[in-house]
C-alpha cells in the first residue's frame, strides 16, 4: 500500500457540504475492471460540461505537485461505497482531504489507498475554507496539521495509521489470522 | 450488568477476535454478496497474490447494476449500454467460475438485485454478518443481521479470509411509537427518519428500528426501512427478528438445515429491556405522512402535501437551484416528466401491488413516461402471475426485466437533462439518474399517484382499486 507520512502542499477549497461519491466519480465510469486511470473521471461533471469544455470550478486547481490537499465541506464522501472514489481522487492528484466529517465507507476506503482523510473541528474547517491556496503540512506521525502559526491535532484510527505510515498491507495481517478464523468456524458450527 | 442491545448480541456472535486499542476487531462474514461493479479489482488482488476464495459456499454472485432491462434484440444480443459494461459482467462470470462461486446469471430464475436475492433465497440469516461492496447492504438488517457495505479492498479481504477488520460502531435506537396512518408506507417512515437525523446524523452508528409501527411492517417494509439507513450516514440498520421474520424465511432454499434450532437461536436476538444505546430518538408514528424529497440529498424531504422549505444556507439554495425550485412553492405543483418504480429500496412485490392498486383503471398522464422494473426475476414472475404487468401496461407504463436500472442509471435507463423524475429508489444526488436529472424520491404509492396526476401527488387523494 502507498505510504503516507508527511505532506506539505497548497490547499484547494470546495465549501460544498455532503459531497457524495457520485459527484467524486459518476456511475458511468464504474464499468472499469481496473483501479488505474480514473483521474479524468474525478469530479467529471464539476470540471467539464457535456461537450467536454472545462467549467470554472475551484476543483480544477488540484495539481499533484503543488496543490494536492483538498479542503471540503462537512460529510465529504457520503453515499455509495464505490472505492473508485478513492482511486479517482488519488489518480487526480489528491493526497489528503480535510473536512469536519466524512462518510464512513469513504473514510475506510481512502486509508486503504494511501489517501488521508483528516477530521478537524468546524472552526478550523471554516478558517481553511475561507483561505484557500495556503501552504499546509499534514504530519501523520505527529497527527497534526500545521499552517501559518496554527497547529491543529487530529485523530486517526491506530491500525489504519500504522498501515499508512509503514505502507503496510492490512490483508497480510488478516491472512495471518486465518487460523483464528478457522477455529471460530469450527467452534460455532460454521466450518465447511 | 446492563443488558445487551440487538447489535451487541450479533456483534458478539460473529467476533473472531475482539478489538484492542491498536487493532480493530475481526468479524466473521456469514454471507458475502458480490456483483459485477465492485469486484473485478478485488479478484485482481487475489490473482496477484495467489490467493483463493476461502469460502465460496458463503459467497453469492449476481448481476444487477449494468444489466439491460430491455430484452435481447433480434440478433439475440442484449442491448448493453457500453462494451465496458458487458465486459465487466463477463469478468464476474470468469471470476466466479474460477473460484467456484455460485453466480445467478441472466438466465437464472433466481437472479435479481443483490439485496433482493439474499432474502428471497433464504440466504440472509438473522444474527450473522452480511457484507457486499454496496452501501445498501444495510437492507439485510431487516432480518436482524449486521449488514453493511464495504469497499472493493475489503471485498478482497472477505474473499480471501471470510472475515474483515471492523471497529465497533455506536448504537442509535429509533422507536416508532404507535401505528402509522393508512396510506403511509415504510418509505415514508424512512424519509421521516432521514429528514430528522440529517445526512450524517447516523454516521458512526448502527441503527435499530423498534416500536409498534416497525413490528407491524412486513419483511418487505422492514427491508425498505433498513435499506435507507445509509442515507442518514449509518452503515447498518437492524430490526429484531420475530415471527414475521421466521414466517418469511420458512421454506426458502437457503435456510439452516436445523430449522428449530435456528429459530431458538434467532429468538434470543432482541435488545434487552435494560440495554443502553448511545443515542435514542422517538417518533410518533401517527404523525408520519407521505414524504418526498425536494433537494439533492435524501434528508431534504418534506410532506408531499406541504411546501418546499426556504433555503437556510448556500448549500441548500444551490440544491434548490439544481432542482429548479424555490422556497415556499407547493410540492404538489411540481410537474413530473418521468416516474421510476423499482430498485432494492422499492422493487418488491408489495411495492408493485401498491402501484398496481393505484394504476388499475387509470392512465399515466400523457406527458409522463413511467418505467416499472421488478427487483428480481422472482418478483417479475410473481407480478405476472398476479396480472400486475397487464395493469401497468394498460395504464401506459413500461414493464421491464429485473435490474438496478434507473436507480443508478448505468445500464442506459436514464432521464434527460432538466427532467423531473419521481423515483422509488434511494438517492436524489445530482446526476444520479442521468446528467442534469432532477430526482424526487417517493414511495411507490406516491410515485404511482404522481404518474396519474402528472404532478407530485398525495396517494391518499386517489382511489385504490
Ligand atoms: S438498486 Fe440502486 S441502490 Fe440498490 S443495489 Fe442497485 S444501484 Fe445499488
């Protein structure tokens, strides 16, 4: 898995609340059998009109090298469980999303793809939304974000944090537990 | 010691390893449902790592999201929206064959939307964990299962191990006191809950629906209620199993061999009187009326005979702009272009009977096109055996083959930009039913009444035959 340690970047702010995963990647792009190549599909209908002309939207400022931290309104990533949303954001160049809350399944998907959801209080979010294009550092080791003279701490689920910092793969950890899973099945009349 | 909630009991029954500060719990999965859209990349991970599907017997595949609902053409070919969609379905066939997973393919009389087939086949069991790469997996909670949607990486985890990592969520009980009025359905109960909780009021919680009005619901109604839990942010919603549950499951092919032992064990699944919930809300069931949405998220819902609420912030006014509505407008004045009846929310036989009851002897308004899509092949057959298909067609609606259809608009069934679609599905997100489409969520009864009137309509004003 792609590790996440520390990221320093300029921010892009989208104040919209409840950005659902249908906005992050519309369903018509879900017929792929690959994880890769979904960058063009990210926020497709925010970025382009039906004819493919670029629309004026702050999300266009995302740049993997310079502007890879997205600040978004509350409840980002709600709705559909499609992991394509995390894949598309990653391919589009987003390394982390800062909001005051996230859709549960999106959050769980994001961390498995080296994309960090950072939950901050509403006052911090409002400040960041109102001052886009500012340099900000996200430090997962210290669990804090730093910008200007602000230091704001955040919490991450400890297992996800460990996997992100080490680039470790949760599936290997789960496969190490197969003995326990088998024992559970035997004891509970669920074995084959 | 305080009592346990329904959720606590189900959680404990499926716990392989308890959670610790630095590691989540490991939960055993009793049923893993898979479909074409969220699985190819999971099987790819298995292939890359040389892993097998550990329990094909606890895995069930179906094809639903991008399947055409029109029959095959003269050349015998189904009208797929794209070759990519067809290829994705073929990929699922290959993967299921390779791993000995039963796939309910398009010619299988048991096939249907993923959340229809589990219950219909008796594979959704109370007290187990049911997962699927689909957020409306919460549907199966109607049986007292802990059922929730997962991402594709986790689909891979479950395929390989039949278990998954999970942090214990909080619990929220929603008690419906008293009974609902005639003409009020489970969909209206759900939209009332979502409007009350907001779009993220349930985030981090498992919901338990309880109270007299829930006990009075059929399994179909309970499934509708649990299905919509995710629209309030809750990954799972549950109803304690009871005689209604057992009667529904009895005789279905996938039920446990020792039925009496199963009933005895399932009968213990309820929240103890002294159980403590992290949060609890009570709703007076008698006050619930037919509800419709007016915005771009399911929580933006109001009584169909009321008005569009004024926008209170920038997000809400953007939503009204998208919908072409303004605050204060009467909802019943909204003209309708299209009506969709179907989906895992409201594509069951009970839903179709309600629609038929309102359409019988009437006609869909001239400027409205109406699509009725059964949720499964079994529902389609049942409806045809009852002659409901004739009622729909005589009224001027189209009767289709089963699938997700306009719920997600991946298969070519969709609305045109700017159209108002009254839909019995679950999401009114921007563009969900086609670019620029304005979706209004409603119950099957409200959808049928609106089709006949040509404007949003309260089904209680129409005669049922
Ligand atoms: S009917 Fe809609 S919500 Fe249900 S599984 Fe299909 S796409 Fe998902």
